[in-house]
C-alpha cells in the first residue's frame, strides 16, 4: 500500500462516503494477513466485495488466476481502475454494482467455486452473509472483515445473547472461525468500533439437511423474531400458520420443550422443528 488513503483520495478530490460505510485500511500488513488467510492459489477465481482503493485488490490480483471486484461507488471504481492500470494487472474484472444486486452464482464457470473476500460495511454485512449462504454451491470459502460485534454473533455458541438467526444460518452449512481483530485506528476514517476478520468455509452438504431450506429459514426467523419469549409464544405470534396449540404440538413433535427460548436451540433442533412444522402445515 504505497499511499495513505487520505493522500490518494485528496489527489482525486474525493471524500469517504459515510452513507456507504467507507472506511479504508491504512496499513499493508493487515491486507497481507487477510490475503494470506484466504490461501489464494494461482488457479483460484476470487470475488472481492467492495474493493475500495485496492488494499486487498492488488495483492489478490498477484495471486489469483482471475479477480472479480464488485464496487458500488462509481468514483472510487474509477480511481481503482487507474491503480490497476498503473500496476499492469490485467486479470481483474471490475463491476460497477451493488453486491446485493449481483448474481454471485453467475460469476464463475459452472465447474468452479469462488473464493470471496471483502471489507464489508456494517449496513450490508448481514444481507451479504445471507446471500453467500444462498449462493454457497458456487462459493468454497470467504474471508471477510466485519464489525467486531457481528463477528461475535456469527461465531457464537447456543445459549448466549450473541447467538441468533445469522449464527444458525451459517452453522447449518459452514464452519466459521474468527481469525484476528483489526483495531479501529487501522482505518481512515477511523470507525467507532474495532473490526474482526472471520473465515467461513462452506460444507459440501449440511450435517443435518432440511427438507426445505427456505422454510427452515422462516422457522428460524420466527423463533428469533421475539427472542425474549418462549418458543411456544414466539412461534404462535409469528407469520407461521401456528396458534398456541399448534406451536406447542410441533415443539413436542420435534422433542423440544415449549418453554425454551430460541437461543438455546442447536442447528439440529431447528431442522427437526422445521420438519415438524412443515408436516403439520401440510395436513
């Protein structure tokens, strides 16, 4: 990283856009650690979400067969393209779009799976994680920088307040681990909180496969929608077609005490619950 983000932005008469959650890495050592953690091989096709000023883009381009960088800010993308041109990196495809409007599954050939990296803005982090779960048949692994609070949530074990909908969705189909923390003073502008880098490795198949994943996600959402309530009350007060008696019946059918709360359930128990709820709704 030859120039500080402030210097680079000033040279292009640009300012970080708070609305887009733009906080740029200021030191090359963190970029190198993230790229090393991704273990990018010469044959890999890499998707970078929000490349920004190229802190990860340039070292990734030096390692990957092909790099696809999706950036929503047109002015930042213009700057990035100039940096890539100066570095003579011809294996990078830049796309001006929001990752949330991008069909991830179409970015690589049918016989290849992507490696995904990115420094995700907080306001889109959760939707991006959901999109990766939905596109996981085309994604091998992801190494992402998230706000520390969100990283705490997605690596949480059942039983605590950090354990929630995203935790369950990822645990259903992936192995997630925290790699290291990045202090707030390593960014410009400096955010209010620290960040953390996490690795998500998607499994070829879930340990406890659901009959209908979309319905499973609806059950998980319903259970956590009123997480302070018992599961019986949370489910009967949700969009699921269950009254209090129905909710109690499906919980008993799944072998779950109706007085428990959502954060105490394992992935296997959520799958069993979704099966029981689906069977009742199909009667």
